C-alpha cells in the first residue's frame, strides 16, 4: 500500500490563493498535525476495501482447527480429539508446528496462495466462561463485561475517514437479529435468510405497494427498501427491472444441499459486498460451536462444521472474486476450549483461541502465534491454552491498515481504553 506526501504550498502559491505568509506559517503546525492523523486509505484513492466479520458462536475449539501437531504434549492432552500428523485424515501442513484440520482444503489453498493467515493463542480481555458475557466482550470491543454500548464494527464504520474509499458508510448485518458487533449509530442494512422459498407473486407485491403508498408513506418506503434488499440478495445487482403483473414465481422449496446454513449466508453477503453501490462492511454469525460432548474433531460434529465453514469460505471467495484483492474476512469466536478432553468425548469452555484472516488484501501464508506450549505448567488455570496476544491488536491492525482508521480513534472510540494494545503490523498487503 502506498501513500503520497503532502504537496508543499509555496509562498507564491499562498499569495495567489489569498493567504499571507504569516497565516501560512501560523497554520503550518496545525496542518502537519492534521496530516499525521490522516489514514492511509485517505491518501490512496485507488482502493475500495471490503471487510466481513464472521462470529462463530459457542466457542470454537481452535486447537482442533489449527492443530499444534508439533507440540510434544499435544497428542497426549487431546487423545481421541488429536488431529493426526500423518496418515489418513492428517492435518494439512502449515507454518512451524501447526497443521490445519483436514476438513478445510479451501482455506488451506488460500493459505498456500498467501491469502489467509491464522492467529493462535489469542483472546479478548474476558477471562470467564460464560457464552453470553464472552460474546458481549468480543462484539462490543469493551475492556470488560457490563459496558455494552453497541459494537466495535459499527463504531469502526462510523469512524471511517471521509476522504477514504470505504464509503458508503452503511453496514451489512446478516441474520434474524443484528449482531451486537454491528449495532450502533451507523446505519445498517439487515437481511434475514428465508426459511421457506415461497415468494409472493409480482401482482401481489404491486398491490401492497400501491396500498401502502396511499395509507402509510413511511411503511411504503420501508416496504420498497425491503424489496430492494431482497433483489440484491437474489441477483447481486442494484438496478431493478420493471415488474410485470403476469409474472409468476414457482411456490416450491429450494433443494437441499450440504452445508446450506453456511453457504446461503455467505453467498448473500458476497452479493451485497460486491455490489458497486452496496455496503462495504458486514457481519454474520454461525451457531453450533459449543462441543461439550462427542466433539469429533476430524470425523464427527466439529469436523462437519469445519467443512461447512470451509464451504462458506469457498462461497465468499467465489462471490467476492471481482473485489477479492480489496477484501478481508475476519473469523472470530468468544473463547477457545479446554486443552484436555472431558469424560464425554468433548471439550469445555476455555480461554486461548484461534482466529482467521482471509482475503486478497491479507498478507497471508503465515501462522502468527507466540506459542505458550501445552505442558501442564504452561496451561492457563491448569486447563486452557494460555493466551499470549490480545485479539484486539489484530483487529486494530486490520481496521487501521485496511480501512484507514487512525490509531487514536481505534484506542479511544472503537476499542475504548485499549491504548496499551498496539495495532499488529503487517497483516495487510
């Protein structure tokens, strides 16, 4: 990413512009101070960045997704949940002592193309074991529980530089409820997946629109906006063709397909984010990562869900292909799982976790980890992977270098009271 130096304003130019030499010199310090606050994206007009945050609710077992197969204590601690280092279902090789779960070949391919990286042994400031509190801290960006005031992604959206290429400043929320990470003062476009594919006939839609336009203009506007959102979700384009009263839609359910819950949201998010006048920043979440029993890290429920996540990543990389070079996808969860397997073949709520950065704008092909090890003495509270890096440092690094949000805004507004957590450098190309 390149930036331009400010053009020097000579005294002759200043006089031509009606400025005195004294006014020019007097304003020099102020101008330089303002310039120092300008983000990189405000200076490089050719970029049009996209950012999608995926929250995996339930506490993903990061040791099963990005497995430290080279750690001498790993196989003993994980027992039947250990990802094999060799043989059938062996993990896909990553940097250093790590291997990626075999159910994620698409993610591995992006890693080999240097378009994905893994963060390990990271955590939010939260050190409890409640899903609700953990998700609140993860999504609010606050330093602790009980101070919920919207989400960090919405505050980042509101803090985008006016000169940047990341406008329009409207977010995208996928799901029946706007996730906390995207709630706040900045406007958000929301899309709810359809449980049944039973669209209204165009003639019915037109009659409803005519009725609302007469009886309730505000409802008419909301109805029209809802139709437009559905059109974008279906076609990925903003222009709308005139409806014909004779048009009919088949009232048949969509055929089942593997990992539909993952893929549908991913495909639709890609349509919105790749639409020329659509949103640039979005959030979605996937449930089902709370694996207390019968986890099945490679062959079983977790292995299947990781395959679904991999399918969603494939749908995103395909759908966002036209803007992939300017895209970053962040995959996070509220906390990790215990290092040891419990008595029911699962893992309980833990602390240290793994996160993913994916996209053409990611400086990938790496695993970023200050690895603490899995020796008994190294475990957090004698049970969890010990966190060695605050997740907010990576999120700040993405927001600063990808969206151009200044350090000061990140530390005071996006992630309050986080001045000590410096943005992680070198995550973005």
